C-alpha cells in the first residue's frame, strides 16, 4: 500500500472528510465515556452547547483560540522553512514575563502607548529567545528540535524563579504569581461581559499579515523556496542562512505575542500555569492547517472549540477530566487523518 | 535432422502484455499496447518523454493498475499466468526485476546492506550475509560491475550507484530484467562491459527489456525495438532492418535534425584558470588540483570524465558554491568574483546544475516562481519587497513559448513536468540573461532525442552569439558534437585540451580511465 498525491481533491471529499472525522472521533470516544458511566448523548450535547451553542459559548471558544492562532502561526511560519521550532511554549512564557515586567506598574504611560509597547517588547523577547537555537543550527549544525524543546524548560524555570523572586506579588498570600497588570496595560474587552479581548484581533491581523508575507513578498518567497529545496535556493544564490534567521525571529515573535495576549487580555497576571501547552497545541494547529496562515485561524478555532467543549463536558456530566483530554486527542488525530485522506489517495 | 535444426525454434515467451490501456484524466497514457518478450532476448523500448514508457513499466511492475488489458508472466514451468495487478510484490515474486532511472537506495547503508535489504531471513542473518557476499562476488565478476560492498552508498558516484541497482536485481535471481536508461551515466568502456554482461546474461536465458533513447547502442545491443509515441506502440523493428534515422523518426513522428556546430573562430579570452586547487568538500567529494584552462568567446570547451573524478568540485567552483583554495582565476581579465552565486550571476556567468531536480528547481513551487529564482530581486520582478506576480506570470508565459515547454501553464508545479521540459526551463532561465560565460553541467542527461536536439541548438546559438561555454558531460557523443576543444578530468586533474576534431572516442576513453596521461 502506498499514498499517491491527488492533483485535484474532489470537492465533496473536502467537505465530507472533516465531518466524517468528527463522527469517527465521537464514536471512538463514546467507549470510554460509556465505561465511565456517562450518558454519551448528553455528554456530546453538552460539548456542542458549551463550545458553540450560544453567543457566550462562542466567545469562550474564540478567547481560547486567540493564543492558539498565534502559536499556530509561529509553528506554520517556521515549518514552511523547515525550521523545526518546538519552543513556542517557552517563547510564549518569555513574552508573558516581559509584558508583566512592563505592564504591572513599572511604566506609567497612556494605554495607546503602553499596550503597543508591551506587545512589541514581548514579541521581541520571543524572537530573541529563538536567536540562539537558529544561530547554533546555522553555525554548528545543532538540531533545533533539541535546543528549542529544551529551552522550554529553561523558560518555565526562569518564570518560576521570577515569580518566587523579583516579580512576586506581595499581596498574593504566598502564591507564586506576579503583580497584576495595570489598567493601562490591559487589552480592552471586545464584547460587553464576555472574556473575548482585543488580543483576538491582534491574532487575526497577525494571520492576515503572515499570509501576505508568505504569499506576496520577496522574503516570503525566499522562505518558501528554502523550505522546499534549500539546495536549489543556495545554487540560485539565495541567502539561505539569513532566511532561516529571519524565519526563526518571526516565529519566536509570534509565540511571544501569544504570551503577552494571555496576561494582558485574559489573566491579568502571570502564573506558572499560564499556558496549558498552547505552544505544543500550536504545532497541531499548524499541521491541521497544512501550514497555511489563514487555515491556522480555522484550525485554532476548531481545536479551541474541542478544548472548551470537553472541559465543560467533564465538569457537567461528571466524568474524569482525562476523558476530556482523550476526546481532544481523538478529535485531532481523526482530523489529521481526514486531511491526509483529502490530499492523498490510498493505492494498493 | 540437419534440416530440422536449421529452422530455429523461437524461444518461449516469458512476458506478454496484452492490450494495456491506462488513462489519467484527459490523458491517454497507454492505449492498447501489446508487447512480447522471449527468453534470452534483449528488447529495446524506445520513446520520448511522455510517450508512455514509464506508465507501461509502472503497470508491469504493479505501481499502477491498468484500466484494461493483462500482464502475463511465465512461471517456473514456462506456462504464462496473469500477474495480479497492482502489486510490486507479485511482480518481484514472478521474477521481474527493475532498475529505475531514479535510484531507490538508502544512502546511509552500505552497498551490501542495500542489496540484501528485504531478502534477509531473521534466522542466522550472519550466515546469510557470508553467502550473499560470495554470490555477489560471483555476480560482480561475471557482470563486470565492480562496487565496494562495504562502502556507504552515499559516498558512491551516480555511476556506481547504478551498478548497485543492477546488482540488486541480479541478486534476486530475476528472469525478466527491466533497465531504465542504464547507460546514461557510464563511460564508453563501462557501457561496453555492461553490454557484454547483458549479452552474457541473456545468453543464459535472462530476458531483458532495455529502455533507452541512445539509438546507436539500441541498434548494437538489441535485436528488436518497440517504439512508443503518445501512448501507442507505433512501430516494432528488427534492428537489422532499421536505420537509426528510421527509429528516431518513429519516436518523434518527424525527422529530427541534430544541430551541427559551425566553425567560428574563437574570440577574446573570457576565463583563465592557472594552477587552481580546490580541496574536496561537501559539494562533491574529491578535490581538484593543478587546473589550467582557458575559455574564449565563441567557444565550447568540453570536460569529459567518469563521474566522481572531480567534475562535481570543478562545477561547484564555476557555479560559485566553493572558492578556489589556491591558484588564480580571471574572468575577462578581472579577478574571479568570490561573492557566491549572486556575484557570479551579476558578472555575467550563467550556470545550469548537474542535478536539475535537487539543485535546479523547487519542485513544489509553480513554474513562474521557479523561473525567477535568480532574478526575483530585480526591479522587474519586485516592488518595495512585494513580488510583481503579474510580471512573473507574463515572464513565465514568454519562456514557456520560446522554449516550447509542454505544461498546463505558469501556475503548474514545476515538479510535475518531464525532465526535458524542466531542463528547457532551466536553460531558458540562464540564457535569457545573455550570459557571457556558461557552465552547462550534464545538460542533456536522461533527455530524449527531441529535447537533446533542442538543448544543443540553444547552446550552439549562445556560442554563435559570443558566449564561452564549459560543457561537463558524460555523454561522449555530445562532447564530440558540441565542443571545440575537449579536456579530460581524471582523479582531480584536468588534461590539456585537445581539438575535438582530432580526437577519437577511444582515446577519450583511455584518458578517462587513466590508462594514458596525454592524448597522442
């Protein structure tokens, strides 16, 4: 058996395969749900209602999608150049640290100045954190998968150190959390009483800009060329090393922005559990979207919906929370499979 | 008795294709093709790129399933049985072996590992290996295909890798061997040895299907030739009754005139290399030393040699991928630009790579983007950092028209094109900049007659225009036909140049294998 690329996937398949994937994931997840003694149909109803059943549920999903769009873009940009940045999680935390450093009272500026400044500084922090791995890859051939992955733990420990030390909120009763963000550094809410904040718009514009960058600019052309065939790019005289460096910086910056968005828009302060693995989920989002920047938005919303729905399901139906994780994992696997079936044809 | 012996009994049929048809969407790749291969026979299958040879072989080998028709293979008792469609395993079990044009070898494993891969039992593999080693030694001796069994395949030259592929098939005791363009990378002497081997193997009963486009070798080696064109079998000749001209005409559907080199007096000096040395490195293994060479305007200088003798390093030097370690290079009297490919392009040097798929094109990108890989930064194709997509498409249309490239249009992924069409586009990308010096590295490897004639015509036209061309090739006919002067590369050294009119293929062969140092 082997896979053959479809030149033009039939349209019905493009529509039908994700639907089939969701049904497959639900069928598989029904087994552990039933074993846990839950009413399977009620559980799924709850999942659907909680993720997109009401305007409020929808805003919850979009709120959760915000960091996923940014980390998804971070992975998509890097992977297009075959730069395997697995370190979005660490870059996210570093971005958050910088946002807190600037936005929790150190600077007293008006919001129109402070917010862009904090966002830019966070992006810069994420970008600089990517500089080391990229440089090591180019200079010494060190595998960036290893370095970026390990730097995630460095970043997390660094956050721990800051939260126990210089950044610790004296009013926090001993909890390792930072001082709260000042109002001038808080991203405005988009809709009344929901949690959806302006970070979502930042993520959407980032997706549009990255799409423009990749598909329309000279630099994006270089990135796509280097990612598809670095040897041919080098033969033609493209600055391959510079392309990697640039791509690494952009990828890190996007992940840094994700961290800033969470502390400035949602949490209001920094803790060590700011991200439930948004950096890693971003990789899944990017793969689901086949590295397409606009596809990343849709994929992130889908993944966020599953997260939100599964959380709510485990709370209301009373099944253990790891079943929620299981539902998430099965949905993602089924969705990746659907993407594969759409793009390839199975040959005996 | 004597009378009866005089009537030759035809050898039994070992492989029969019956009315094979295969359609890909609009394209009828194979249309009712019949083919018969007998025991001990060497049959040539000829056809241009896109004629349907590869599709037919893929059906035979189980990669595709035919829409209609049947493949029959003789079993060990000689009875013809239908081959289960769509199963390479069944083809292998039925004794069909195939040496592909693009090798299927694992670069990090040794030659021996590659050959025995998939045949080893789990039980007593060491014992099996020793037996394998003995069997291979026999095969190598009788077939004249020497390869270092313990070297990693990644360190071998293209020519050596192909020998590994042939050995791999022979090792599996095939009864039918399919060879796809097997001589494209061999020296004349090696090709001769291969022919001897194939003749010997066929005398022992092996049936061989020989896919090629080099007509003279087909005529020499094969008794029968089947010609495919546009998916149909258009002719089947006994080679004794057919001239190469007739066969070529059947392939292309019209008479092909190979362009001829006109005599033009060489112009001013373009390129001078004196005592140039480049250490071996990542770009091609063997280092080169003591290179002296002068190239004039209106001149083609051919570089002959067995692959792996330093041509790759030499090409990397002239392509700007490596810098000279010692010695002096002057371009039109000025020092050699050392700023890499971009500086060379700016200095008026055009370069086409040896391996067009890995160094020339970006397979996943559309034709239009591939055609500006060297020029996308110019004002013509970008404005304020944004690509001018309209101009990219328009530019691609022009080149596609000027170079007669068969494709869906500028938006098609370039990787889907045939080798000939890819090479035309690569050459177009270089020639449209009107380079004064051109590096043409294996410009026609694996291309069919029509495409070769086209490429040669364009190179000769550039020469007429005043360009100096360095032609690195393993095809001696090509070197003899195009070059004004020829030098031979052997173990990293370059011989003196010889006028192409005063040298024979035999002499070149001797220089290429190091049996003489200088042409007499």
